[in-house]
C-alpha cells in the first residue's frame, strides 16, 4: 500500500529523503507535476501575483482559492494538495479558521491547509483546525501576508532565533504536520529543522531543510524580471512562448496558416 498525504512527508524526514514540492494553480499544471512525482502540491495564495498580476497576495479571496484548489485537486488526484489559507480567512477567530479550512476540504477537495504565522493567535488557529480533523501545515519566517505591516519582504536572520524557534516548536505542539520556512538565514533554518520532529519545507531558507518548494511560474521562467537570490530557473518558457506566439502571428498574416493539411474538404460520399 502506497503511503500518501502528511504521513508520506513524515516518512520522508525519518528516512532522510528530501521532500519535493511546487505550487500549482490549474488542472494542467497539477497533472504534469503529479506525473513528475512531486510529493505535494501547494495551491498558494501566490496565485494573486503569479496568475492575476497583483502586487502582493493580500487581495486573494477564499472563493478564488477554492476555485483553483478544486482544479488542482482534479489534476492531481493521487498527490497531497494543500490549500493556502488567504489573508482574512483565519485571523479573526478559531471559528472562522475552522470554517475556512472546511471549505478547502469540502469544496476544494484539498487534503490539508496551510496558514502563516506562529504567534499565540496563529497557534490557536492551528490547534482548532487540527482538532476539527483537518491536517495543517505551518509557515514561519518571511510572511507574505504581513508585508504591509512589516514594511516589505524582509529576510529573517539569526538575531530572531529565539522567536523563530519558539514559533516553530509551538506550531509542532499545536499539531502541525509540517511547516514552511521562508526567507530565512540558512543556519537558522538548519537549527529549526533539527529542533522539530515534523518536516520543514524551505523556500529561500538554504540547503538544510527537509524539502524544497518553488513557485511554479518562477522556476519555469514565467515571472519576467522577478529573480530573487534563492530562485533557480529550470526553464525559460517565456522565450519559447513569445516565439510561438510571434510565429503564429506571422503565419496568419502571410497566409501560411492554416495550410491544406488543416482544412476540412467536402465529403466524398
């Protein structure tokens, strides 16, 4: 019997096998990521920037997240799909957090949810969601949903070691099955990874987390000039796509497309 879901990630950490993850926002991308064998897919609220052109993630709604999560779940039915709880969907109360998480599971067909932060309120939200029977992935370090409060995207360094360790351990105690470490000094991420029993998934957190995740548009070269230090591009699809679009436009204008091989002739019967 094949192990899937949160238990797979726990086994990966215990066995010292690196965990592989990407974001996805649509059926086709999710299908291809499942074929490639990723361990889990995050339907990130990053879709606001990657797909809709927002300047940050704060305008992403629950309704929007549910639509995209359902598409990804249908595209990758045999892979753990995690819905990223957007800004405003959990901060106000435990009750709101549980209701939002239930929408991801019931309407979006996700297998788990993720939420940002490890302070007292966020830990309470995690505990409440886990108590309702829904697996939760935590997220500490750089918090995109706090960008306006913090005045920008700020890397977390070792001078915040005590707070980061406290948040990580509190999330683990609250029942989180894994956590994302984002935008963090490598040594700090390594210490957190060694201090918790649950898997850590790094993005801009160095080499020593239990796994890695990237935004799919970024790693495929579809994010324009956005190229932070932690990002490695594995393709330059923007170049290929512009070439395809330009070639199509030229062939249409010059009468090359459609050719005789693309037309339907009169019926011979």
